[in-house]
């Protein structure tokens, strides 16, 4: 088969790769229904996260089970499944409290920008839909593998409650779906920090009530103006830079909550500033597996449509253009059709 491989900064190639096969008895192999490019893929693509060797790319996936290992009990060939970017056994103590992305036996799932994918720990990682979903729902179901699950975790970690005021730092797919999540959780006011009109439009569709175009200290001042000088009850940090992290912390009211899910690069926090901020901080790699059953129901019942974040659709063999479009901010998120 052919799939996406990153060789170095801005050097993504669509080339021959070995077809995945069962290696361990707990594995499954799935035929990818749709793949996509993630904002976090841009860190290695831009060279900010070094690539030591040619690396198969892609960690968001959904599709039909082709084959399972002899130890797999709950997943069967022919089912439509969705899984997290971290494989988990879903039985260890960390999984039991809902942190499957910190599973004691976790494995990073990679290589999903291809027609087939091997998923380790299939019983604990994959969740099957009741039936084969209609084609129009597949983009939304694909988002559950990462960006929707991550946006939901950001809102959950930020303790979004009915009637609360929420600010979201970041207008990429995760930030936009964090807004959608906050809306579902009952937020009364959602402040989207965005400078891009197309993203502002989608933010409004997902529930944003206010748009703040300023960044850094000016952005913080604007959020405080909108909240009677106090700050937001909940803030979602969905970027991962020093500026975005400090903007998020400073936009949170004393006693408020900040959920951070942006992959951090060069972020350093001042202990004294944190001490006097009185802000609850919680975040990390999203435990997507915890939320999959609930989010699948919301999509299948058409209560949410997170697939709207895909504003560019390409055949899989044009994956390099998907990376370029996102890198140049010509696209929010690229959907890839095998």
C-alpha cells in the first residue's frame, strides 16, 4: 500500500509502505474510511519537533475492522470502529479513573494517513458503532479520534458548567471544537480568540458569543473588559506556545479553571505568578477513550456536527497539499479520502 511518510521539515511523501498485519494477539487491523491531517502534525512538519528518521504519519482514524488477533474479544471483523491516538488496555488503574492516555501499557498509534492501520490493544482502544454509519457522518466520527475528544477534554478540564463564561485561546480545529464542547456543556457565554474571518464564522456556528482579535496582554485586557474586569470562569488553551499559555492563565478569573491541551513547545511557567493567580490548571494528552461512547451517540443522533472543521477534502495521494494548506493557514483541517 502507499501512505504518508515524513522525511524532514516540509518533506512529506506518499510512498510504498508495508501493509499492516497482526503482530500481537491483542492487535486489530482496520481499513481506513477517512484520514486527516492534525494540527499537531505540523510541529514535526515545520521542523520544530525533530524527525530522526522517515516516519509514517497520521494518528486520527476510523474505519472497518479487517482482522483481529486471537486474544481480541470485544471487537470483530466487519465492525465500524473509532479509536484514540493512544492505545490503552482500558483495565489498568489509570484507565479505570478515566485517563486512558496515561495507561500503564499505552502505545502511540501512528501511520493512519494510509489505507490500512494496525491498532494495538484493540479491545481497550476501539469503540464500535451499533451499525455501519452513513457516509455523511464519517467526517464527524473521525474527529472523535482526536480533535473533538481533545476539545471536549479541554472543556471538561476547565470545569465548564451550565451558565458559565468560557474563553478559548486558539482557533484551530481543537479550539473550535472546544467551543462546540463548551456549548454542549451549557456555557452561557463563549469568547473566541481569533483573527481569521473563516474561523470566526465557524466559531459562531459552534456557539461563540464574542470574538476577540487581540493577542497577548491586549487579548487578556479585552477578555477582562468583557467580564467586568474579572476574567472568564473557564479558559481552554488549545495552541501550546508560551504566549498562548500565559494569555490563557491571565484570562482566567481567580478561582477559575484552565484546561490546556495544546502540545507545548518552549513553554515555561513562573511559579510565583502561578501561586498568586489562584487558577486551577489541568490538562495533558486527551483521554479520548473515556469520551468516545458519549460523543459517538451525540454524532449518531445528529446533536453535534464536528465534521464542519474539515474545510478541505483531498484524495489521500494528495496528502502533501493537505499539510501545505494547513501550514499556510489556507485550511483549518484537511480530510483525506483513501
